[in-house]
């Protein structure tokens, strides 16, 4: 008869390997956004078209151009879905995905992701020297009064988690995504409801300042509570159509 101990050790090794593989798969399911849901008739099933790019819980993926959408204000997410559906914001896969969805459906999708609070994923940063990061921090936290550029935190919140109902959080976004969106606003490829405050701000930023902002913002750690701040129109520097 073969000794029992070696066989038990071998079985234990196999079990540990299987357990590790399952844990790795679960982690990859979030990172790689592998579709997964328990019930067909559920919101989780209905948003499977979203998770391939944005992550199973809306936490984002390693792709730098697909942003985290979890925890952002429902009003903001809804506005973006409508903009993609109606062609005011252009990205072919998104335009196709929501082309025939009614307002009520889009609002439910937005509310679903707005309620989620998955952990923040760790993203790579872009190279930036001390002077560049200092300029980015100044623009984000103080602004440039001489050029009528308000601080990002004025509207996007002290923790950069956004403001209800329509201003998104910036924390957790990848630098190239931030730079791309600011550039699109500056050249008119991305717009918001009038008065379009972001276009007003972005058109005053230089390429170097967009790079500085993207580099600094992407380095900020998320606060303990990533929820958006309550609406506060009084502190906003000028009228913003997204806050209606």
C-alpha cells in the first residue's frame, strides 16, 4: 500500500492550486470585465453591454480610455447616455449600444452604476516633473483668477468625487482619458447642456496645462467616502447647464 501522507500532500497541493486559480479568475473578472450575472431578469444582466469596457461593477479596466463610472452622479451618467444616444457625444460603440434605448431605460442604468462603490483600481501615471505637477495642483485647487479659470475642486468637490446632480468625479480616472476629454471640450468635439461651463474653461487651457492637470489629477488617491458632494450652486463660479 502506498504511504498516505504523500498522497494527502499532493491532494492538498492540487486544492490550493484550484483555489488560487479561482481567486485569480475572480480578480480577472473585474479587471478584464468578464460578463457575469446571477439572474437573467435583473439590472446586472441588462448592463452586460457596459461591463466589457467599464468593468463588472463600473470600476473601470486597465484600458486608459474607458473611465470608471461607478459612483458618479446618476444625473451625469444619464446625461452622457442620452448624449451618446442622440449623437451629441460621439464614440461609435457607445452610439450603437444605446441607439434605441428609451429615456427610462437609460435612467435606470445610470442609477444602477451611481449606487455602486467598488474599490478603485490602480492606474499607471504619466511622467511629469515637479514644476508640471505643481502647475497641475494649482489649477486644480486654486485656479487662475487672472484668466478666469476656476479651480477644479470648486465644482468637482474637495475630494474630486463630483457634485450632485450632474458633475462627475475626477478621482480614479486615467491621465490620458482626462487629457483627451479636456482637449475634446476645447476643440468642440464634446459639449454639454448650455451654458456649457466646461467648454468655457477648457478653451482657456494650454496643451501644457492640460498635461499638468491630467498628470496631477491621476496621482490623487480616492477619499474614504467616494460619494459625490451635495449640490451647491452658490459656490459655483458661473452657471452650468449640467446642474439644472
